[in-house]
């Protein structure tokens, strides 16, 4: 298997740094071809070096971190030694093939754009999350990278998402849907109405029209569902909460004498669904549009999810996602690959 080097921001996330490092060690044991670079404060690294299995990872010092309550762009620009910014710079310099962070999504996106730049044809980045729908996986994007969107940004996401579905899911002609409040053309706000017309005429994608929120969970109508980052993030977290609520209801009646084998089967199926949507267990989302591999994972993530996110990043490197997206955004091959700005310069 192709060796891959992944930088990991160990200062971001609710369970940082110990929980993040535990996930890194788990990932290193699962795939010996992945070398993980832990990026964080030197005092944390010194503590960790005294533990077991630290020979599986490397350390790079980063003396600052960015809090969830900080303004992302300002914090990234002002904190040159923030862990997420240092992790991104390792990708830029070629010392890492990709990076993973469970910290602030806004700060991760800002650091990625600042250090790596965009691929040609992408004006904004989009977070692509694979949702385990009933009929097969569905890619939802944007799931939170860019809260605002223009018609052209949605068009770009549709093209990038279609290419990503081909690379990630092996689908030669994935169906692309636009998230709206109804299936019929003309439903939704002005942005969605105008985007519908543009996507209907877009070459290179299989556009199936509007889809609704339920189609993300059930699947069947589209393998790629496009929306703005605000709506996508709200929908994804709503789905997570709904599964947790349903699981809690089943657990509450587990001791009821009326519970039979069918109930047990239902509880098992629901538990499996809950695990697949649990942000503390699943991998992260791949940031499409930046000139490098970046995976953003949930802040309340577990060691299991960190390991899964590192595996996602390694898979994206091995399948050369960036080159595939670059080719899709510029099918003529006329545009040179984006040149990232120097760290500290505007993206």
C-alpha cells in the first residue's frame, strides 16, 4: 500500500490532546503505511513521548491553538504558530500529504486556503460528507465549510461533488440533486431557483433536479446532494440528533415485558444506524476545492473517529482526489494547477 504522511492537529477538538493522540495511535496500528505527524505544543509532546507506542508517530511543535469562540480568519492570520496553521503548512511544504483537524471548521478552512490555495475553477471550498443512506451512500456538500453560497458556487460544488463521487464511490455517472423544499422545479428561494436552471444546463453532470431533506437519509434519488454550507450543516446535525432521539426511545422500553424479538431486531438496526451517523464514531468530511488533502472532523469526536478521519485522508491521497477534482473543474486541461500563496499572504 502506498506510504502516506498525514499531519494531525492535536490541539483541536473537545477531547484534545489525549483523545486525538489515541486516535492517531489507533490509525497507525491499523495501517502501518500511514505515518502520522502530531502537531501541537511541545509540552504536550513531551508528555506523550513518555507513553507507549509513540515510536509510531512524529511530532512537530506548534505553540498556539485556536479556540472555537475565536473569529476563524483573524485567528489564523494572527496566530502564525497555531497548530492548524502549522499542519496546513506541512502539506504546502511537502512534509505531509494531507492534514486532519477536529478543531474549528472555520479555522481549518481558513488555514487550508491560506496555505494551499484553491484548485482552478473553485471560488469556495465545500465540505463533502458521506452519509450512509438507506439505499447506499450519499455525498452531502457543502456540510459546513462556506455558510453562504452563490449560484456559481453551487454549480462548482455540483461538478466537484460529481467528480468526488466517481473517485470515492466508484460511480461513473452519479446523480446530482439540489436540496430544496420540494421536488418540483421552481421550489425554494431565489438562489435555489436560479441554481436549478444553471445546473440543468451544466455539462458533465447528471442533474436530476430538486431533492428534499429526507432524500439525504433515504437515498435513491441522488448520490450527490448540493446545498450551501449553512443549510447542509443544520441538516446533518438534525439527522444526527434524530437518530440519537430514536435510539433513546428504544432503549427506554428495552426492559418492557412486551418487547419481543422483532423489537430487538429493530433496536439493533437502529443502533447500527446511530453508530454510522454518530459524529463521535464516523470519519470526517473531505474539503473539496483546496489544493491539497484536508479532512475536517467533528469536535466531539472519539479516538475511533480520529482514526477513521486519518484513514479518509490517506484514501484521498492515494486516490489522488485533488488531481481528479482539478481535471473535472478544467476538463480541457488548459489551466495550470493552482499555486498556493505563501503562508501569511491572502488566499
